[in-house]
């Protein structure tokens, strides 16, 4: 579909991997992606995977309100723009045009949201999907088992876990599980975990680009 502004809308897809099916060789190069930031499936880890898989593509987040989570995702993943669902179609198209021309677009109030105080509890810094991943990891599920349970890719699970470790200030899922049960406290040293805990020591190393 070709819009009045001259932009070709290639299509919509529920996953990052689905973009490959709407960006076929010989067709116009994919230049920008609009992500529904309110969709639970479009978590910061998914945006990170999108950025990693398509580093040249401009990303525009579409959200109902400017929250600290959305702003944090935009900053962490170098997202080019954020627009609101209350904006008119013309405003969204204009924002997309600005992004394609190399300008950043952020809604009014994003600075205030970026410094909004977070609750003291460390787990409060996690998104809903990150909590789901962490809860399953703490129960001993492997990455592929978590991926099946949440209907996401194992690679996305790894991105989630990396984000979780960063936000909690831990280094592995053993320590992350400790935070779930006991709070930050004195974190256990994973080198002291017995072989019976090896199931929870699955590597989170991301595949090479």
C-alpha cells in the first residue's frame, strides 16, 4: 500500500523474524518499523532484537502514554522516535518522515517520565514480560522451555535475561532467582552452587552476529 506521503507500507507482522517475509529481495529496502509498545509481546528485549537484526532500520514506538519503561527502552535501544496513539494519522506520518530524515521525535513530557522515581524494590524495575521470564527461570526452566511457555524465541529469552541481570545488578540466573526469593541481600556465588543446581546455570551468551 502506498500512502499519500509516498511511503510504501510493506505489511504487519507479530515477530521480528516475520519482517523477513515482507522485505523480499528486489523490493524497496525496509527503512522503518513502527512497534506497538503497549503490546506485551513487544517488550524491550524484542526491540533490542529488532535493533540487532536490522541495525539500519529506523524504529518508531507507538504507545498510549509516555511511561518510564517506554522512555528507558527508547534510550537504551537508541530508538529514533516515540509517538502516541492519541496522535492523528497525519501526525504519525509526519513523525515517521522526520525519523526517516534523521531527526529524533519524542512526545511532550518524555523528559519528566525519564526521571520519574522508581519503587525501591529491585523487581519493580522489570517489565511484565521480564518478570514472567524471571519467574520461570527461577523455577528452573531452560531457555527453550521458557520460550515455548511464553510463545517467544529462545534468542528473545536470552535478551530478556541479559536485560534482567543488568537491571537487578546480578550476573547469572542463580543470583537473579535469589533476588526473587530473598531480595537483593547477599547474593550467592554461583561457583559455590552444587551440581544439583547446574540446571539453572544455563549460559546466556548471545549468538554472534
